C-alpha cells in the first residue's frame, strides 16, 4: 500500500487577509509558540481591555507587509472588527486545509 505524504509546508503558506482602510493586510497562521501566547491571554481571568488591545496589536503587526499598527489605529476600528480579527487569526490554525494532499 502506498503511503501518502502530508505536505506540512502548505500550513506555512496559510494566512488571513483583512481589508483595513484601503490596505489589504495578510496575517500568517500563528506558530505553535505564538499560540502559547494566545492561550496564556485566554486563560488569564484577569485580562483587561488593555490586554485585549495588546493581543490584537500582536496579531495584526505580524502581517507580511510589515505595516505597524498602533493602539490608536485599533481604537478607531469598530468593536466587531476587532473581535473578527482575533477570531480569524486564532481559529486559522484549527481549520483544516482545503487540500489535505
């Protein structure tokens, strides 16, 4: 029986794209180590809005175009948009590949 090779490099190419203003921002899938930072944030029952802002900045500032966002930039976004950024970046690692080889 022939064994199937699973190409894990396809995971490295995955990203979420956001349109913010007139720019398309491409945020790559979180690394295993970066997911640890997210888990620490999620498990901290004393997280504040400031902590949330820092986490969103961390997620967005990983973008491939190296565009740097500030707290002011995040503060001007609709609350639903901020929530969506978090969800999409974090959940990408839990989504299966469309082409599992």
